[in-house]
C-alpha cells in the first residue's frame, strides 16, 4: 500500500469512527427529548473552557476515542436506568445489564471484545488500585521505550495515592498531548492518543453523569469519586501497552474499565 493510500484509509477510518460515535449520541439517548442536559457526547467534543485553537483535543484520533468512549457509557446508562425503573440494582444485576450492552455497542462499530477481556480488565484495575506499575507488568515486548515513557507519564496523572479533581485531570492530560504524542509514530501514536482521548472524554463524562449512574444502584459509589476516572485511563493504557500499540484495544478496554469501576467501584 502506498503512503498516500495509507493516509486516505487512516483518515477515512477516523472520520468513520467519529461519525458512528456521534450517531450513537443522536440515537436513543437523546431522542425524543434529551435525557442528559449535560450530555456527555455533547461535552466530549467541545471544551467551553478550552484554550488555544486546538480546544480540548489536539488530534482527530483523540476526539474519536472520546466520542466512542462516552457514547458507549451513555448506552450503558440508558439500559441501567430502564432496568432501575423497577427498583435500584445490585452490583451483579448492573454488571449483567451493562456488559452485554457495551459489547453490542462496540460490535456495531466493528470492534469485537474477545473472550476473557472482562476478567483481564478486573485484574488490571486491581493492579492499578494497588499502585503497581501496569506499564511494566503488561507491556508487550514490541512496545518502544518512548511509548512506555509516554504511558507512564499518563499513568502518573491518575496515581491512586494522589487524588485530583476532574478539572486537574483534564488540564494534566491536555498538557501531555503534544509533548508525548510527538515522540511516537504510527500505531503507537494512535493508541496513545486514544488513551488521552479516553482520559479527557472520561473527565467530562463523569463530571456530568456520575450522579446519574449512582442513582441506578442500590448502594452508593460516592466514595469512589475520581478513582473511576483513573480506572478508565488505566484500562485504556493497559490496552495501549499490552497490544503493542493497537488503538482499538486501548479504546475498548477503556470503556470496559469505566463500566466495571463505575458499578463495582
């Protein structure tokens, strides 16, 4: 394949993913009347407080990843709210509802979730919560030293021993975008930008919708707070390093980690 053909295919893929993600935002979640006045998909592509011409995102891959992630969470939330209309849900009930919805959402966008992925995400989140270096534990041998360094920079932003506000995480992720992304190329760069997109999109999402998820459950997740956001980024980073730089794996593991962390805390 020529370099020109590769670039055309890559741009088409990103634009197609972005369109599909936005289609999800305009589907059941927002019709016939918006269910979320602070809708995650409306917020994830525009930062009203952003600075500079790049806004909240500096790359179309990063934007597409945020849309994919947040629209996937919205589809899960709608399913939970429908079921919770008959009474709040236990953790097991909520996971049994949200997991297949997430897999169906991803499958509709051409991303399959292999068997064993949910167990793997649980393992990664446990390592993250224990303060372990998931980059060292899970990185594929083919991953470049620069990619490992970039992943650790992002992981440091959500160190579980150093709680931050959503706004602080947004600012920290934004500061990493160009500095680290410019050290990478090809699939590694796309996978890293996907992790950044999950991070920024997730910060907007949980800032607006945390209470909505909590309201569907028979127990409170209020004490989890920002650690759900940290889990999102940890899941995406694991997909980035474990796959050797595959943006799809980074994208779907970020979504799976969000669902597990939001429900099982």
